[in-house]
C-alpha cells in the first residue's frame, strides 16, 4: 500500500490524491454579490449539508494553489454575507463548468454561462433559474483554515429559503434522485450523475472562454442546441473565423453539430457550423 506524508508531497499532488479519493462530492453552485452590486457565480465541490436544525450548509472556496490568490466568491461573502447555493443537475453541467473559468472581477458569470438570474425572496444574490433546487442562505461565519495556497475557507451558511422545482418530486412530494439527476464531482475531469454514472467534462480553458454573450445570435437562440451544447461552443478562447457570418442555423446542421459535441469535438462542431 502506498503511504503518503502530506508534508512530503506538493500541495498540488496532495490535492489530486484527496480529490481522487473523496468522491463523489456534491457541487455548491454559489451565487454571490459584492458591495458594489456585481454578481458572481461559481461552483465548489468542497461542500455538504451539516445540520437540519438549524439548517446549515458549508462550502469552501479555497485559496488558489498556484499563486495563493482568493476567489471572488470568498471576497464577496466577506462583503455581503449572503449566498444562494444552487444544485447542479446534468442539464446545466457544461454551463456550470464554463462558469468556473476565471473571468475578471465584475464579469457576470450568469451572462457568460447563459444562465438565467432569478430574484431571491430574502437575500440580494440571485438564484439560478435553471437549477432544480436553490437554497437562499445567510452567511453566519467564514473560517479561514490557513494563509498559504490550497488553504480552505469554510463558509458556514444558514438556509433561509429553499426552492424546489416540482418536476423533480415524486408522487409523495419527496425529491426523486433520478428526476433530480444531480451531478457530483469526482477526481480529474470526471463527474457522476444519477442516471448514468461517470462521465468526463474536460476542464475549462486556463485562458478565458468567450462565453454565451459572444456567440452568434443564430446559434445562441437556437431551439435545437441545448445549454450544454452552447456552453461547449462558448468555451473557446477566440470566436472562430467566419462565425460572425452565421445568420441562420439549419436543423440538420444543428443536429450534426450536436453529434460532434457529444464526442467532445468542439472544433469539428464549429467547422460544421461555419461551413453550412
């Protein structure tokens, strides 16, 4: 058996071992707001529920291991002690992944990921309308676990309101795990879902994906391409040459593009859309 002393390996290596072993991990899709009113949306898999009375959830936006900087979410909850924890299902997994791209402060990830902000009832940050379950929370406390890269920051949240899409409820009014189809985080590029098991989502670009707002209107407003399809197309650093000329999208082309996206062939999908 391989034995590892945490002090004898790099933070990155230890991080990989821990995340590869402690799986599956639920995902807190956290929407926050700063003191200037800028909205942020980002996913965190250091997350779980810890109490029902009072209803407490905790997630951790850790310090970045590569440069010891902090996440906008962490900075926001120190300024405005409120957060919506949105549950991620398979229908929005690619949009969730795109939102994890490290856009600059003040950039609205709702717009970049093509998700719909929905006003909360008790707090300022908006909910993700597409999320099947949303928790409006007050941040009771933020506990820093260290000052070096990789250190977590525990955001202790008390649930004030819970919203559930009735489509995920069974005949008894309880959440049906199959209907919910929640996505959980595994190690590396791997995720898991209730209906299928493990699947891969390549990590977003280390650079910036163009986002939904930069997609040609004919593609962005397509009734055939799903949110997951569009998120994959939006996860390119530069809009492909010729894409701006796309003014319509024929059904058979959209269907063929979907097939390529299902194989993670984003370049091939773009080439098909441009040449139609």
